[in-house]
C-alpha cells in the first residue's frame, strides 16, 4: 500500500513538471512568434508618398489618392546623406551636418531637404533649368470695343472751332472778345481731358486742325479707336505707345496691329478699371462701332531674376521652389514672387541667378520632401523617448 502511494506521488510530480515545461515552452514560442511578427510587420510597413498618415502592413493603394503604397525602408534608400552624421574625434557625440548649413535659407512648413539617386530622378522625370536675370514682358489681356463716342467727337469739334475763333479775334482791339475766346478754348480742353484725352493728344489735335469720323463710323481712311477696360493692378505697366494686338470672332483669324494712345486717370469705383484708348493701325471692312474685340497689350516690366512658372509651388500660404544642389540633393526653398508673365515668374527674394531649379516632377518631389519630413520627425521623437 505504501509503495502504491509513493508511485502515485511520483507520477503526480512527473505530470506536474511535464505540464509546467510544456506551458513554458508554448509561452516562449508564442512570445517569439509575436515578436517575430512585430518585427516583420514593422520592417514591411507601407506608406503613401502623397499622404504619409496612410500606412499599412501590406502592399495596397492609398485610400485618399489611390497611389500605390511604398515600403518605408524603400523610401529611406536615399536618406544616407539627408541625415548624415559624422563622429567627432575623441568623443562619442555625433554631429548632424544639417546644423552647419546656411541658417538664412527658409524651408516651407512640413518639408525638408532630401537626396534622390539618379535612377529615382529618372523615374520621376526630373527636369531642371537655371534661374536667369533677364528683361520680362507681360501680356495684359482685356476685353475691348470699337469706339462709338459722339460726346468725344462733339467735344473735339468744339475745341477746333474755339481755336479757329481765336485765330480770327486774337488781333481784335476788343479785350472782352479775346478773353471770352480764350475761356472757350480752356473750357474745351478741360472737357476733352474729362472725356479721357491726354495733353499730348489735345496738342496733336490742335496741330492737325481736323478730326477723323472714326468715333462715329468705320471704314477706310478713318482713325478707329478701341476702348479697353484695364484692371487697376495692371495700369502701372500701361504706357502710351505700347504695341497692341486685336483679335475678334468677326475678324476670322486676322490679327490687327494697334498702339496705346492714352490711359484714363480716373478709375471706375464699380469695376476697379480704367479706360485705355487704343488706335488701330490697320482697318478692316468688318469693323463696326461697338463691336467687341480681344485686346492684348505687350508691356515691359523690367529686368528681374526669373524662373519658369513650372518651377513655382504655391500652397496658398507659401510659395517655394525646389533647388537642386550637388550630389542629387534637393532643397525646398521659399521665394517671393513679385509678378508673373506668360511663361516666367519674377523672384524678388530667395533665389540667385544661376541656381538650378526643378521645372519637371515638382509634385513628386513635394511628396518626397513631405514624406522625409514626417519620417524625420518620427525618428526624432523616438530618439527623444529613448
């Protein structure tokens, strides 16, 4: 009986030991499995280049833009020099080379410098061009109409008649007659100015001694005018004598040359425009008073450091370009744009002539810069926590 009891106790001990060993073995395997899965998940995490907040543990498409997700490790393949650090001699400290860069450069919010391999640049389709200092011309486009202005026609006739009257009475012994005639001339000149004529135009009218009927009718031999409404922001560039091109549907593809002859000094409070008077240098049989036309004025805007409009990235709050540096490094840099022409943007601050800017593939670079900034911030936070 005693032997049976001893054998039962031994069996219980062996069974308990075996159960404990198997339990520990299972727990260890489970922990290792979970750890391996965590490492695997972390090493194979995917992210959207355009929207870094979209991540996944497997390949797929972004829920926002539909772009293919890319592995985070792949996105880091060009970061070696972005966050390159050099160990100081005799110490265990590390120096971030970005600290030694020019502190005056301004980087747009949510962006950072980065490097791309030549292969990746070719895949993205990067194109660059150098900033240049050159003379720029702005094409100012506005609606216009063939002038039909009986009031101005009448006012010009009154001025010419007053001048004729003065030639008849300037030698008169009656001072009142001479004074009244001079007052008529001055009043006529004031009315012409109110109606938009410049001093030089009034002088030309007096020297010519007659006026064309182009303000009333059209046809060969008439000086047809065009009235164009130019917005206040463009008025500083409009000067007398600038070249103008006139197009219209009724011209059937013809382009008529013209030139600016005067600019009104008074701005309309309703439309914030001023009237610009343009003289046609070539008439056409299809021209009729009050016909609508398209006006393009070619105005010089001075010499400026300029880049292609394709280089400009505008977020609404900031304007920046991507500057290509040595060894495939790209630097997002804020700039100040003072004006734009058809093809170029004039830069007043942030860029020097000769610097190379990106004009193709900007949006992909923008995504790359934002992604690197997110990863960099995440790395900095992890290092701070540890």
